[in-house]
C-alpha cells in the first residue's frame, strides 16, 4: 500500500472514529437525561397569573431603567433567574435583547402584535407578554417570553448537559489520542525506513563516496525520490570531475603562460647581454641584435594582448559594437591586405565568396579571420601552400570555411584545438608557431555572436575550419546542404 493510500485511510479513520465515539457517548448521555426527566427531575408549568405578575414586575424595572437612562444590561441577572427572554424596541428599533428564542416564539410574537394594548398569548406551555410604554416622549414595545420549567428543572438540566459535554469531550480526546497512536505506527513505519535509507545515502555522499547508489524497489512515493537521489549523485560526481578538470586546465594554463612568456624574455635577455658584453661589435650586428629584441618584444606584447582579450571575454567585460556588415567584403579586404605577405612566404590564397550580410563586431570579425589565416601560414610545410576560403549561404545561416593543405591534425586532437594554449606540439618546443590562444579567442567571439565554429580534416590534406553565423534571410542553398557543426 502506498503512503498516499495509507494517509487517506488514516484521515478517514481520524474523522470517523472520534465521530462514532462521540455519537455513542452522546446517545448514552441523552438516555441518562431522559430517564432523569421521566423519573421526576422535574418539568412543570407555571400558571398565567404567576407569569403575569412576574412580567408586570419586570416591566416596571425596565420602565425605571429607561426613565433613569440606566443600562438595560443590568436586567440580565433578573431575567435569567426567572428563566425569561426579553426584547425591547424603541420606535420599532431593537435596543435590548436577552435570551434565545425558540421555533414557535416568532408565531407567538406575531399573534401578540395582532392584539391591541398589553396582552399575553400562550401556546404549548410557552407564554409571551407584550406591553406598550411611552417614556420621555418615546414609544417603547416590550416583549417578555416565559419558560415552562421550574428553577430546579433548569439547574438539573444544566448540570446534566455540562456533565454530558465534559464526558463527550473527554471521550473524543481519548479516541483521538488512541487513534493517533495506532495510525502513527500504521503510516510512519512505511516512512521511517526509506528516510533512514536516504539519510544513510546522504552520509555516504557527505563522506565522499560519490559512487553510492540507493536500491529501493517499493512502488511508493519514495521511489522517485530515491531515483532523483541517484541522479543527483551522478551529476555531483560529474560536477566534481569537471571541477577537477578545470583545475587541471588552470594549471596547464599557468604552465603555458609561463612557457610562452619565458621564451621571448630569455631571447631578449640573451641579446641584451650580448650588446652589453660587446659581442655585437659592428653596427650591422648591433642592428641585427636590436631587431631581434624588437621582434621578441612584439611577440611578448602580442601574447599579453591576447591573454588580456581572452580574460575579458571569459569575464564578459569586453566591449563590442555589433553592426550590419557584408561578410564577403570583410573577407575580401582581409585577403587583399595579407595576400602579398602570404605570397612572399609561400602561401597562396583562393576565395569563393557569395554576398552575405551579418550582424557582428567588425573588429572582432577581423581578429577571427586573421587568427585562422595566420594559423595556416604558421603551420605551412610545403614550399608553396594553399589556403582556400569559401562562403556559402542558406536562408537563415551562412558558413565561412578555411581549407589549407598543411600537416593537418589527428582525429583525437580536433576537439581540443579550441582549448586555451592547446597546440598539436605537446612538448611546446616551437612557440614561434603561436601561443595556442588564437582559436580559443575565435571560438569565444563566434559563440558570443550566436554562431558556431568547428575543426575538421580538409579535403586538401590539411585542416578545415568552419564558421556558421546567423545572417539576413534571402535566397541561398538549402539548409540540408550545410553542416554547421551543431
């Protein structure tokens, strides 16, 4: 039985058991009261003359109170001692009322109102006295209802009713207490055990046992809780592993920064010492040393700039100025500016571009294009290499691809190319081929612009970088013909 069904059954029992006990005790008390009444505890009728005399006395007291301006509430004791109910109206507005009225009292009052002057009407041993009085210029109507019980009957009946109420309340309290103790064992024994299991699981997780798994096969409300606990443990373990990996990445980042900064600094220091020691004696040698120092300083400045930019991107604090621009024109401009230099270093550039309009920061877009093109130049191995840049468009997206015929990258290394300071050179023996920040920065820029970037092996034998960006709608090739790496 599920906990829900047990709770439902317990709620039913918590209502019906005390109710049944109360009804039984009530019936018993009613029987005792009835027997006492039949046995002479005493109900008797008062005659009309006594009732009239009492009503006149009470009416005089009411008149005195109204004439003196005293509070009518002082009549409560007098009326209660005579077992009477009273109502006083001033110009039709009730100003005083005492006692409770029965079902037939309204009929008696209606009959009295039909009579003129002071009058008494009776029915079934119940009498009503009506009187009209004019006091201080105001007309008052007084209604007095008299009971048919003697004082002894009232007292005995009150005692019996109070005793019955106490017995009923005690019986209800006792039944609730006993029922509650039974239902507590009935319901909570099915709750306590799974709670103990969950508590033990929490202690295992607290103590570092992230492989702990709860085995709970009961078909009740705790089953999904235990399943969620197991899912939480799995995700917590994944989170811990991810944090450990991030810590390892941070250590590798520090190591990479130290290595890439130390290399140019060592060269600068060596050449400066050569100048100070007089190793470079001729002007030509001195210029060569100074040129090398300048080159290394520029490399160091570029590395620091890349690090600063990457840190800003990670913190989301770098400024951007997105504008609508022609992506094909930006690529053509970048190719035109770099074509002569790349040709001099043996890298030929080819383009196949269509007209595409995107919304992006032009400075950041130039940095992405320059980083990717620069990688193709740095890793060129052939005497005359090739970099092919193509741009195709769909109705909603466009893809900019860079294919080169360089050494390429193994399938295992492709997913790591966009990691900070990652180079396919594990020993990092060739810092001249880049700091490993270029593609990481490119990936942050493209992702922030709402696009995606991926690395694949090129048909030319080298590396292929694909960039997908949202663009303005227009005619283009089918979306099925473009793979954005998503």
